[in-house]
């Protein structure tokens, strides 16, 4: 938000033309004029996260997603996965040389066991996560890697926050929920691309069963940029897959800037209490917010 308040119109114009990117030592850089980006979307009828209880019980999971090309002169794509654990990251190619788009793929638990150093559900930890993305081959022979081989993102917030495509999809580990009581207390900001908060700042989250057993509130009490700090986000959890929908109880009043209705989608880590959502601030686009539970 701080960036938008000072550069409202210029920023909107610049981000519509230029994509600023991270690189892995200067070897990879993705932009609209010379590179390419995919659009990876989760299939809504498949699992939105990795069900830890199902894995431990020997039950099936279904991670379904579709890969398309958002832009760029692409001749083929490798569908790649990165599995992150506390000990490091592993990369695998689930499907190579895909040239017919859109391409749909479904991964089950056996695909994960075959691809990574996990033998069964007991090897999966609640802090693990899976990222699905692509390595793109262009007609001129260049290869565009959205993530380095060590799992480092090769693109910046301008690509991450695009509302009309997603360069990657993240599957966190989840557990079935009977209610949303886990989401209550102080939560630390990990990422706030809208920039109302800095990393490490605290946002209070409140669960009240009278409000709804599968709902919780993310309070705006500590937001320094709005005047109506008694407002909050209403987060509704789908217990079948830990996906969430978000809506502000009232428009946020950014004094001297705009009054904005906020909606969003995402998922919660029902084993850890992590919250990973994408919030859409009216006409200003979608921005990632990641929170982890402190107490």
C-alpha cells in the first residue's frame, strides 16, 4: 500500500508494461518482451492442498491442475515440481516436452512418493510444501525457468501478483477441519505484497463460534494506513480441502487515497495454522498475504 499511495498512476502504467524479476545470479530473467510465463491453475474440483490425514491413512489424494501459456513464443514446457522440507528442496519433472495447451495433469500420492524422498504418509511433515510450475522452451532455443533448480523463484512481485495468470501453484500440507478454532490469536506477517505491513509485524485473528464455526476474522486493528481500524476480513473455510474465501466486512478507508472493497481466496494450513491468501483490492489488483501463527 505504501508504494501505491506515492506512485498510484505511474505504478499502474509501469506494471502493465514491465515485469521486474529476480534472477539466479543473472542467468535467468523473465519479462514480457523477451521471455515467457505460464498460467498454472488448480482444478477447483480437485484437492487444493495435500491432505496429511489421508496420506497417513493410505487414502488417495488428487492434485489436479492445468497448464497454459500466458505469453511468450513457447514451443514446449516441462511440468516441474519442487518439494520443500526442513532439510532442503527436491526438484522433479512430472511431464516433459508438453506442446499441446491447455495441458491438464493429476498427481496422486504415488506420484509424489515416486518423485521425492518420501515413502509414505509418515514421511510427510506439516511444514512441507509442493510447488508446481514449468520450465519453458522458446522457439529461439532459450529455456525460461520460473524457479531455479534449487527452488529459488526467478520472478518478482509483478508476476506473482498478476490476477489473470499464475506462474506457479503451491500445495501446503493440511488436515481436515471440524471448525476454525485453530485460527485465533496473534499471527506474524510472512509476506504482504500490498505492503500495509512489514514482515514480522503482528495481525490479530479472532475465532468466535457464534460468528460461524468455519469462519474467523483477520482484524485490521494494527493497519496504519486505514482510518476504519475496527474493520476486518471475514475468512470462510471449506473443511473438505482447507481452501478459503475472503471478504472485507466493509470497504477499507485508505485516508486520502481510496475506499476499497476487498475480496480474496486462498488456503489455510489446518495442521499449522498458517494462512496463505490472495487479496484483491478493488481495481488495484491482487496481492499475496501470508501469515503464520505465533500464539
